């Protein structure tokens, strides 16, 4: 009897360490992406879809493409120079210009926080019947806890928390699409750029301000630098720049899908229904059309959006102040101070959805102040060396900046003439 020799065992394929290390380097862009799915987005996208159907889908697609480019340039600036965009501006502007720039940026920070706190307050009101003012207070207190994670546990733990909230936001805002019929033909037709009246221009500016977020542009350069270090060069820098592209593209694909999904949901399920131009009205319509479970999931997503985005907005404001004025006040103190305007708006009874849309228009007006210097700096050979923008990248960035300026000039004209 012959005994067959045992077959040699095939070696197990070891996990690819390169892939694991690459994944471990991701994160900063996902933190910045929270700014792209904040309550201001919800108000602008639901209003656009409920009033005009699929008409403004092209605005979100274009804005998200612009956001990918701009956020990558911001992260690249932080990695190559070791400084954030506010720090670079602070070293290049004269004292008077620097202070004026900071005032503009602080107005942007107030508008940002207004949207986030109001969104969290609305969510708590929808879920638990909490009065809006009290809901604003609760949102502010919880956001302090989220911010404390960064100072106590470090940036990586903070990133995990924020990515967890982003997951809740994605599920909350996209669940409704599984229960409604989206017209593919109409959605494709919405990719053709066009307006229908002056209100659609106002909405487009609001959607742009909610999608290309100026405070995320300022913050992302600091997030990338703080995560990866400020003394990078050679192959390590080149690798981090490649990883950062994937980080930005992946994060903004998620954010873009959420924004477009919200508009498609409103266009397919809420078009023509009364009261759907407000978040609470849209929530009621979702509950009536798609059921209470979908409505609750939507409100939970809105709450996660408000809590996460107000934390990111506060962190951005702190970085802006430090970079432009070389001052850094405690983050929790800043949280308290920037909470006040939102609480005042809630206390005096301003329509919250109108306040959200208006805050996004203010953000849209502030975008050029962040984008234009960013494009100039990342195109500079003296500043960026071999990592300066390629010609095609520079052209695309200037086209994006020009489109933003043209839309903002149109918005101002319509507002000043009373047409908006």
C-alpha cells in the first residue's frame, strides 16, 4: 500500500500592508465633509426640490465637483507648506487688511453656526417636541462634548466620532429614497443648467453656499497638517498627496450623494404638497407620504447633522482666529460665544427655515474670499515648488472661482433691485 505524500499547503496571502496603511491615512476630508451635509443643505435642497422639482440638480452636481477640487487644494496647501490657509493669509496681509479679512471670516462663522444650531433645534423639536430655544441650548451643550473629544482624545478619535455621525446622516437622509419613485428622465433633464425666475437664482446661491463651504476650506488645510505633520518632503509627501486625493474624492462622493438624494426625495415625494418649503413641513409631508419610521430616521439624520456640523464650524472659527490674529481662545469659550446669535434668532421667533436659507446665502458671498487666495497660493512655484497646481488644475480652479463670483454678483443685483 502506497501512502500519498501530503500536498504542500498553499501559503496564505498576507494582507496588503500598503492598502491598510493607505486606509489608515484617510480621515481629514471626511471631517471636512460634515460641513457639506449640514442643516443648511437640508433647507436649501428640500426647498429647491419641493418648489422646482428636478430643475436644480445641475447646481448640486457642479457645486460638488467644485468642492472636490477646492478641498483638495486646501489639504495640499496644508501638507506642502505646513501651514493652514488662515495662517498663510495672516503672514501675507497687512494689519488693516488682515483684521478686515478676519471680520468677514467671523461673519461667515456666525452664519455657519446659525445654520447648525437651528438645524439641531428643529430636529429635537421634531423628535421630542422640545421648544426651539431649548433645543438650541441642548445642541450647543452636546457640541461642546464632541469638541472636548478632540482636545482630550486626539484628532484620530475625533475623526472616528465625526465619521460615525456622517454615517447616521447618510442613512437618515437617504432612507426615504427607498420608498419613493424618482423619475430618472426628469433627474437627467435636471442636469441641464437653467433657471426659472429670480427665486431659482437665490436658491442656487443658497445651494452653492451650502455645498462649497468656506469654513471647510479654511479648516481642511489645518486638519491635513495636524494629522500628517508639518515637515513633510520627498516620497512621503508625494504619497500623502496621492492619498489625500482619494480621501477628498471618497468623502465628497458621500456628501454629494446625500445632497442630491435629498433634492431627489423632495422632487419625487414632496413636489406640490403644501408647507414643504420648510423643514418641519417637509418632515410632516414625509411622515404622511412615506410613513412615520422614515420621518423619524430623517429627523435623527438632521440631529446628527446639526451636532456634527456645529462642532466643525466652531473648530474652523478657532483656526481662522489663530491664523489671522495669532489669538487662540479656549474652544469651549468660543462655542459659548458663537452660540449666542443662533439662540437670539430662535428666541425672537424668526422662521427657522428662512434663517437657514439666508445663512447659506451669506456663506455663498464669503466663498470667493477663501477660494481666490487658495488658488493663487497653490499655483505659486515659490510657495509650492514642484507641487504647485498643474496648468489644467489652475484653469479649472479659476473657472470655478469665476462661476462663484458671477453667481454672487447676480444674487446681489437681484437683492438690491428687489427682484429676489
